[in-house]
């Protein structure tokens, strides 16, 4: 899989979502919902930047690092999508899914650290 491509797409989506929140949703959402939207965009960017880094590391070491990359990619998408949905008024139970996305990102970055430490 091309993790650099996916990471770049996540980053592009994060910038677009952030701009949409700041300019398109500013008058439609309350301050709490706008803050949630910003958090979702920020974490999508973190996931994208992480995927860019994982892809670059994988190319350098010649190992695909698919496990850590998939964990960061899925975790970032789940986290951000659920927080975006909450900001737009999704049912509160969506908030129970959000930590699973965060956990996926944590696991992916820890897995990357272990893989790099291991050599």
C-alpha cells in the first residue's frame, strides 16, 4: 500500500475540513461544536503526517511497516469521522466509538516505535 499517498490525502482532507469549519460552519455551529470540528481536523492531520513519516521510514529501511501504518490510518479515520459527526449533531453514543480511533493511533505509533527500536 502507498502510505505516503494516503497520508498526503489525509493531510489535504484535514486542511479542507479545517477551512470548511472556519468559513462554512462558523455561523451554523455553536462554539463547542466548532471546537469539536477543529479537533477532528487536527487529528486527521496528525494521522496524515504520521502516515507520511511511516511511508518515508518504510522506504528508507526497505520494510513496508503495514501494521503500524494501517493502525494509524484506521484509527485516525475512525477518530476524526466520529468527532466530525458529533460536531454536526450525531447521537451522543457516537462518542463511545471515538476512543477506539484514538487507541488505534496510539497503537500504531507505539508499534512504529517498537519496529524502529527493534531495527
